[in-house]
C-alpha cells in the first residue's frame, strides 16, 4: 500500500513540467546548477576567444593593400601611396624597435603558455633587404621591380606544422623572375603561437617580401601572381575563400 | 436592437411568414445606443421570416408580391446608367394588362385573338424588343481577375521588393566583376512567392458565379404560337409581345402571358414565388395585383395540368422572372466583412512598411551610403515588414473552417463567408427552425373547461392532470384515431420522442403525445378499425375518419374529427364535460373562445377535436360510407377538447422564440410579444394610443420602442423614413413583404451598418440572397438560382447549421486574430536587424533569406494551428461584432505584437547574435561601426577584439551563422508566442494544451529550424550554418520572459475588467 500511496503523492507528469518540474527541480529543462553552467558559458576569456574553428586556417594578405597594383615607374606620385602603405606596415619592424625583442630559436615554436609575460620574437625590417625600404625607400617601385609584402593573418594559438613558406607563381605564359626576402620565403615557426593582443601586445607577425623582377618585356603587361602558403598542414585550396592560405594580385607597371 | 416581424397569409392554421428582425447595432449617437441583449444565445438573430411547414391544415399561401399599378407604361427601358436601371428594377412589377379587357390587350399589341400576330408584325416586334431571352450582365474577364490577385494586397510591396532586387543585381552585374547572386536569387524567390500566393488566391476566388446560367436553365426551349391563324412550334427566343400562345400540362410558360382562355389550367409558380400548390388560371382578373390575379401566367413557371391560351405581354428581361434575374445578377455585392478586415490590416502593414522603408532609404542616403546599398536596405525592410505567409495562412484557416462546416452540412461557397455569419447582426429568414427545434410538440390541452399542460417527459413524471378523466381518454382516442401519422418501422428500442414519424409535423406531435400518455396508438387503431376517412382539405378545414368501436358488441360506428377549432365548434351541438355530454350553451362557447384565444395568444397552433357515435339505426353494420359524396352526418357532433402545439425553442437559444401560426400582422405582433421579440413593457404606437385612449396621430412615435410595419406601408416609405424606423425603434415588426421589399429591408439594414444574413430558397429570394452580406440557400428545397446566388448552402435544410455557422464564424474571427498576432510578432525581430545594421553599423544580424524561412517556413504551421484553437468562453453569449469598432487587427494587437512581445523577441535574437560574435572573437564594442570594413571584400585581415585577423569569407561564415542563430532564436521565442497567442484573456493553464496541431506545429518548426541549420549543403543553398548546441539556448530566457510577461498581463486583464490593461492591450 505504501507503494501506491507514494505514487499518488507524486504529481502527474504534464506539459507544465517543461517549465518547472517540481520533482527534479528542473526549470525550463535545466536544474539550477545546469543553469549556472549555462550562464558561466557566456562569460568569456580575456585572451582566447571561445571558438576559433572559423579561423583555423589563416588567410594571406598583401601590402600594399590593393588587388591590382598598377603604376608608372617614372612618376613617383603614381606609386607614392603604395610605398607609403609599405612604410606604415614596416614601422613596427624598425630595427630600433625590434632590437628590444628577444631572439628566438629558429625553426621551433616559441611556446610560453604559462609565462605571465609573453616574449616577442625579433623580426627586423632589415631582414627584408632590398624590400626593407631602408636602402631603397621606393621598394623597387622606381625601378619597375616592385616589392610586395605578404603576411599571414594572426590566429591565437596557431602552430603551423611542417616548414611553412610562401610560394608565388605568375599566371601567364612567360615565367616571371621573383626574389623572396628573407630568402627561402620561410615563415619561421619561432613566431608561433600568437597569444592575443592583450598578452602579446608587441607581437609582430613574420613577413615575406617578394620582389617581382620584371624585365623590359613585362612592362605594360598585367601580371597575375598567386602566392600560396605551402609546406604546412594549413589549407590553401578552399573553393569559396580565395584568401585562405593564398592570395592573388595583379601588377601592371608602365613606363 | 431592433426586432422586426412580418407575417402574411390569412386564415387560421395557415402557413405563416413573419419577418422578425432583430438587429443590434451600436449606433454612433448615444441617443440610439440601447443595445440590449435579449437572446443571449442567438443574439445573432435579426430579421426572421418564418414559414411554417405545410401542414394538412395549411392552405398554401405563400409570398405575396405586392405590386403597384401606377407605372402603367411598359416602355422598353433604355440604359440610362446602371444605378437608375437597378433602382427601377427594385420597384414593383409594372404589369397592367391583367386589368384590361382581352380586346384592349389585343389592341395594344396589334394582335388578333384567333389569328395571332402576323409574321411581319412578329418580325418587327422581334427587332424592336429583342429576343425572348435573359441577357447576362457584363462579366469581368478571367485575366483581369487573375491580375487583381497578382497585384492586390501585399503583392505590390513584394513586387517592388523583387524589382529592386533585380535592379540591384543589374547594377552589381554592370559594375562588379563577380556579382554576388544574392539579389538575383532573392528577386526570383520574391517573384515566386507573389505568383504562387496570387495563383492560390485566384483559385480560391474562382467560384465563377453561375447565377445567370441557372436562370437560363429555367427558360423553356420551345413554344407553341399561333401566327396568322396557324399553330407553329418556334424557338422560345423568338416569342414576341402580342404573340398568341398555347400551353398545356407539362409545358413551361415561354413568356409572361395574359390568359385569354383556359381549360382546367393549373400552374406551378413555385419556381418564382415558392408557392408549392398549383394554382388555377382563368381569363378573369381576380386581383389588382398582377402576381395574384389568375389571368396572368409567368415566364418559366410550369403548367401542370389543363390547357390555356394567352397573349404574350412581356418577354425576356422584362418578364417578372427576367427582372429578378437581371436584378440578382446585376446587384453589386459589397466586400465580405472579413475581406474588409483583411484589407484594413494590409493597409496598416503596408503603411508601416512604406514608412519605414522610405525613412530608412532617405536616412541611408543622408548617412552617405551608396544608392545601391540604400536600395538593398529598402529591400530588406520590405521583406521583413511583409508577412509573406500570412495571407496563405488566413486562407488555409478559412478553408479549414469551411471544411469543418461542410461536415456539418453547411456548405460554404465563398470562403470569406465563413466568418460573415459570426459577425452577422441581422438574420432575415423565411423558415422556422432557426430558433426552434423544428419539432412540433403538444404543449397544452383544453378539456373539462380547463387548460392543462401537456406532459412531454418520457416517463410521464410531469403529469399535471388526471389521466383517468373520461374526457381525456376520449380526446386521446380522437387524436390517436383521426391521425394518419405513424412511427417508422424498427424503432421500438428508441425513446418515443426520438422516433421518426411518417406524417406531417402536427400529426406527429399528436401521435407522440398520445403514444406517451396512453400507450401504443397502433394497438388503439387495431382495436378501432378504420372504415372511412376524409383527409384534410382546405375548404373543409377538417379531417375525419369513421371507425368501428372497441366493444365488439357495440355495432355503432365512431366518427372522429379534428380541425380548425372554430370550424369544429360550428359542427358541434354538445360538449363533453367531466365525461358527460352537455349541450353547447353560450357559457361553454365563451369558455371555448377564451381558451382558444389564450392558447393562440401563446403562439401555439390549436386544433379542435370532436366525435360522435353514429346511431346504429341509420348506419347499420356494413354501411357503405361514401367519402366523395358524403352520405353521413358531419354535424351535430360532440366537442371533446382542444390541443395546442408549439415548436420548442432550441436549447442553444435560451429565451427561445416560439414560432407559432399567426396570420395577421396583429397576430405576428402577438407572437412577437409572446416570444419576447417585442419585449415586455415595450409598446407600439397603437398600444400607447389604446392605453391612453387617444388617436394614434397624437402619440409621439419616439415614445414607442416597438413598431409594426405593414408591407403595403413599406413600399410608400422613403429611404429616410425607412432609416428613421430602423433607427428610432428598438423592436420592429415588418409584415407582408414582397421580394423587392425584402431587398429594401436588407439594404436599409446595411445602410445603418448592420451585417445582414438572408436565408431563402425561392427564385424570388435570390436578389435578397445576393445583396445580403451572406445569403444562405437550402440544399434540398432550394432552387438552383437561389443556390447560385447564395454564399452558403444548408445541405440538409437544417437551420441548426446556421447556429453552427455563427459559432464557427465567431471562432474563426477570434482565431484569426490570434494567428495574425502570432505572425506579426516576428516582424519586429525581422525588421530591427536592418535598422541596427544601418544605424549603428554592425554586421547584418538577420538576412532576407532567413526572414523568408521564418515567414514562409517555421511560422506557417503554428499560425495555422491557431485556427484549431477552441473558444475561450461562450462565444454565443457575445454580442455580434461591431464592424466599426471591433477590428480584426487593431492598434492594441499591433501594440502587443510589435511593441511588446516583438521587442522581447528582438532582444532574444540580438542576444544570440552578440553571443556568437563574441564567442568567435568579436565583442560587441568592436562591432559597432565595423560594418564598412566587415562588408569590404578586399579587407582580408580584419582584426577582432583579440587581435586575430579574419578574411572576408571567414567572417561572413560567422555572420551567416549569426543569421541562423537569430533565426533559431526567433523560432524559440515563437514557441512562447504561439502558446501565449492561444488565449487572449484566459491563462494558458486554464485553456490547456489540447490543441494537437499546435503541439505538432511546435515540433515541426523546431525540426525545420534544425534541418535548415544542420542539413549538409544548406551552407551553399541558403547560407545557413550548423549551430553549436549552446547557441540554441540563448533565446530561452527571452522565451520564458515572453510567457511570464503575457501571463501577468492576462492575469491583470482578468482581475481588472475594463481597466487600463484591458483598454490598452486586449485585442
């Protein structure tokens, strides 16, 4: 009889339970602690976003910031905006600034997850040589051999596997001569991972400059160049995202 | 509130027709604001003409069509503008030939009584008057109707949206290398939505009215005419005025004819007047009224027997039938109330959409957006503002109701008419049973000089008189024997009152009464074998039968008779009192008169009963009773008693009207008073005059709340006078009206803002049926024409279906409100994203495609499911809707949907949006003002709040994930919305969750949302992305908030009737 009595006491299940279930203490299908967890889920970490799946494969971008770089090499006003853009980018890479940063182990990740103050690996502007804008402040634009700087998007915690490097190819009949700086166009592993703009405020991402050594015949002809991130697990062949691990740009130098 | 009653016909126990018009209108001036609800259950009942079922005692006396003779000239009408023409048709029939002598008629038409017309004359007349055929009115071509559907309602807005989409795409295609297909696809989708909705409505509306065809079916094909002395059969279309024609039994009359000679000719005018008994025709003018005189036969009526010869006086559209046909098919019918409501609501929504669209277009231009961007914003605002699926939802809801009504034998021809009965404030009907059960029952008896109440309980527990009284037994014997009704076979297990009877209503009532109180009538009849019988006929007004007696030793015959009380009394010289035969003296006669008056005054149908034991010496055993040539005594009988019958009121109609015979307007008034149509204490002008003993002319008409209008007076009334009567009297009785007058009454009521329903079955009812807001035709007894003219057909002729119709109509109106409130709510979370996108420059939170997914996808089933919601309270106790105040969509509904619930929903959606962006790295602070960079395709290193950099495509995926989450959030908050929309006043806990369709709808919309989010390929097809499970819960608190908020609102609403909350939020 006790059993049946117990049964009677227990309120019948009804649709109202969806809102508040007195037996389990569930409110809208969750207990108080479950609600607590839910609420805490919405509190965010200062340094790492909760989800990064959408930026798992970083994009590539070029400087100067333009899809089509077209200028007259004999008219400086024509390409001033480009070289200004490059100077701006490289401001943070000035040797004077970079000398304050640490030298890191080449070819190895600079992991410092637990350090409270994250060190920044040195990337001196001078490493870009002819494309550093130091000796030739026109980045080769005046000569008709423009330097294009390629950078990979920053993604917190990203550690590219293998030995990532940039490989540019000209789309066209005649092969185009190109010179990479630093040589081998490597994005050294020492610059990874990135710890975010709060913890890693002075971080600079590695750059690769590519100088298009245009010959006289190439003048006045539009050159389409595609640069890809290679030697790593990161994707560079997404159908829809034309900037994921790759970048396409056009250059036309006139006289 | 106005009641009007009309009655025609003469003599006792004849069929009655009353009009009772009971209308409830809140008039704009307080002076007339005296709505008083007498019939709670049937407050919808207004004008009511009741025609009692034909009884054995019923001389079929039907609609009398009053006519005037003043318009003597039958000049062919010229088209002087449609209105004038119609007004003309609404006047009475201008036939005068029946009063002329045959010679005069011949002279008028240049015809000869023997030779007929000459062929030349006939040809001349044919050219002058045109063929003898009904001309159909001009109709709107189908493609015009289709275009109206394609460009009506929201379609214009959506077309604008679609055209803007194509325009935007064209600009993009011209200026960009790789134009995004979004605008093209959206344009195609919008076009498809408009076209599909247009087709949908077109096919719903394509109930091509076949009124004229149904009239044409009545027209005969051939006619036998005499021209130049020779009988020729010609095509009926070639018959002209003046033609001498011959008709015989079985023919249809090919035109309106003046009879010149007839041999036993009888015509059946039922198709025209509803009068069911054939009437004889002769050359003599018997009545001033052309419709009543015997020397006119009408186009399309049937000659049932005999032969007749006549001169054609009217052909084609000028005939009585032609006038009705032209009038009916030419009548402009107004929009149905629900169509007006929907139009009103479309205006509101369109207004909001255009206002917001234009404002933000201008704002966008001022803020420096490009034209293209501004156009795209405009598209977004239009798409978000228009509830694309709503019109389809409304149609589906109405269809569902129509189907439900069709199951109850109430066929709705015009979908929108489904709701009309619910808002009806006036019913004009010519049938009993609207208010009564249409089941005659014995109510009272008078014998032994006393009125007794009949006991109709199954177990005879309510007996109020001594059943052993000899008089009663005699009365029961007469009622049982002089009765041709009998129970249908195989019903012994059923309670007596529920058994089916073969026989007319009065006899059935008597049979059941006797069976209940005295046991088997069949056994009684077996004991008293019937030897002769004279069935009822209208001249005698009695029915008699002769039986053997129960006692085998008694060889006398028993003669029993029943009939009209005064006729029976005339044949009686004695009366049975306390079982003893007493001579009929003045005192007893007066007692009889009093009882008769009293029962008649109760509105009951009274029958008298008498008997006599025929003396054996004159009528020995085996006497051959000749019923044709009566060879036995039918007077000097012994009066036994009276029995009176009523048609009891419907249970659903508590203060039921008891419809009883009453033949004069005076009787009609008595009935009206008896049944509460003219309520107690209310007097007519005549009553006041009688009470104060002053002439009628000295009474201030304003003092009289009740009024009796005679049909003959009605036709002399001007429109203003008519309005005056309708407005200044709360209770009006109309008596004796013609079809034209019926139409005038309908128009009068409509002019004063009433929504009028008309029922009818005859051809002559069709103008009123057509003109009424809702015409109701009879499925079995109704003529084809009336069915075509009506919006609704009662398949089983059962008026109970009208009550069903009223109930369903009111319910669907309430439920449509709920459905619209539900659908409109989601407009706010659809519009606000655009507004914030433009004003604070955040990435777009909700795209146009996802908006369409809500409007045409997830919102549909729940919105439709609200049509299945049961009523919150007794909707039959409510007053009929006041079309001026009680709108389908009013500002309170908009306030709740847009201003309150919609806002909470928008909060929920934005919350999900900000959560997703924040969790992906874009904190709200970063988002404000980010739009230009965000939507810039060449920016592929956009920095988020954490310093990460995003390509265009990467952040777009996050944006589309936000759209999906916003969409899912709307689904989640719409869960709560559909639950709160279930009720407008009650708590959901009172209403319960018994609506299975609604529960299905909840699961369906959730499943659809999940499908759209998770189905592979959706990222390409609709740009919807899978959500992380936690994102589904973002809107849960808002959903809960909506529920609590609205429950509190409704609680306050119930606690504080008429208070602020109700005034501001009860929609």
